[in-house]
């Protein structure tokens, strides 16, 4: 009944404001903005007609709008040209495109989800509905699990118990993954679980992972983060949003060619190493033979002759601090030692630099790179004047 009334109210508001709707999305402007803000949930995308990122994002946003509309969701997706309606753009502190904000009865909150349609839908449903979906029977639970790559389900005989409340707090705190909760003993039997079990159901790795730690939010969050993506994920346009918008900011990145005769062996060793860092570090590999990955190699300052090679990157920092191993070994032990040294704070950051020329000190003006800079510049036996330049300057 409430949903029915909400739909009627929504229609009345749209009619009164004469808000144009295209592809299941509201087209906002200065004249209809206030009317749109009277809706309970509106996700607004600020875009610029010339913005390449906006054009790439548009199909996913359109797909999400259609899904939410077909599902009868409470969130209405909308767009506004930030370059035309600058008064609204500046009012809400929008400085780049695309920018998304969810307005709940006119009050904005930042969008923190991914950029794929399914991520937008999941985030909107989480913000507008209960933190965990009520799974009353087996068929509903099966559909819930089958429809997603990863879901977290809490099994509780008593929904009002302290542990159930902690589970719902967990679900409330994480926007990037669907949560479900059930008290039905038939569902317990179907999935062979016990009261107070929290289970990650996945379409990868071991498919089902049962939490075995204490009922503390930090521990539970690590469990969820560790099960959101496979132990080892290939970097691609599809996986990048989940990797970079996820809660785990430390990434081990293996650069390797899939045609490498030892590819399967190296990935198997890499996967073994990853098992010990679930919830702490994401393990990713980049296929360097893919043309669209050439810029990734360039960004990390890696020459093709260095491949296969490993790096660790912290994506939480603006400059994405990188670390390079001293060892060139590509086995489980070497992978584990390098990543653990990073977590222990024992590594020095790696700076992108040119190779040191063999004749760097043969002329009156010496050539410096990261490999010899400290040794030459910090030599206390002499004064050193350094010119910093750019080849294109």
C-alpha cells in the first residue's frame, strides 16, 4: 500500500513540476529543481556535454535507471547539465563531472558506489531500503544468492538478538554489497548452517565462506571485504571500479603476459600467497599484452623487458604510493615476503625513474636518476648544484 501511494505521489509531483523524463531519468533544470527535491529519493548526476567520462558513464547510468524503474524502486535517477545551471552546480559544491549525489527529501549525501549499472542499483537499494533483505523462504533466498556475484546472508533464529543487531549494523555500514537475513529453519537446512552463522555466497573461489570470528564490526568488515572479489582478480574496465572504490586500499599488482608459458604456474603461486592476506590486500594481475593496458605499465614506470614483475600500490593516497620488490622471484614465498614487508612498514616507496646511463659521470654535467640521486646529492665531501628539468620543456 505504501509503495502504491509513493508512486501516486511521485506522479503528482512530476506532473505539477512538468519535469521531462527521458530513458527513465528525470531531466532537471533551475525551474523544476525544487519540485524534484520534494521526492523522497532522487539520485542526481551532474554532467557536462563535452565530458568524455560522462559519455562513457551514460550507458551504465541509463541501464541502472531502467532496472530501478522496472523493479519499482524508490530511487529516481536524474541528470542536470552542470555547465548550464551553474547556480545549482556551485550551491552543492560540484567541481568535476560526472558528480553524483543522492537527495533524501532534499538533503544531499555523497554517492560512494561504483560506476557500473549493478553497482548503482545495489547502492540505491541499500540507501532507500532496509539494510538487509528479509529472506522469508528458500526460493527467495535462492533467487537472492543467484542474482549477485557476492552476497552476505545472516542466519538468526531471533532477529532481535544482540548478534542479529550487530549484523544489521554491519549491513548498514557497507554500501557495495547486498545483505540478506533469514530466520526460516528451512533455509538453515538448505544451506547447512547454524544459528548466528554469517555466510558469504560467491560465484568464484570456494563459493561459500562461513565467518568464524568474533562479533565485532571491524572483524566482520574484514570478512566481507575479503570475500567481495576473487583471491586474484584480472584488471579490466569491468573490474577496475570495484578495485578502486572498494574498502581495501592496498593492492598487490602482478604484471604478466597471458601467453607466458609459465602463466598458470605463476598465477597459482600468486593465488596461494593471496590466501594469507584476505581482507587486507587485494591481489590483481594485469595482462600486459592487452593494448589498453599499456598506459598502466607506463603509469607504474615498468618497461616491457621487466615483465613479469610485481608491485604494491596504496590507492588511498592521491599520488598512489608504489613499492617495488628487490627480489625477482615469482613464487609464493617471494610474494608473501614482499607483501608482508609492505604491511609491516619495512619498504621504501618506489619512484618512477629513467634507467641510469652507463656514461652518467663521464661528462662535466652528471646525469642523475633515482638510483644514484641520493648517493651523489648527499655526498658531504662536495657541494652539488642540481637542475630539475622536463624533456618536453
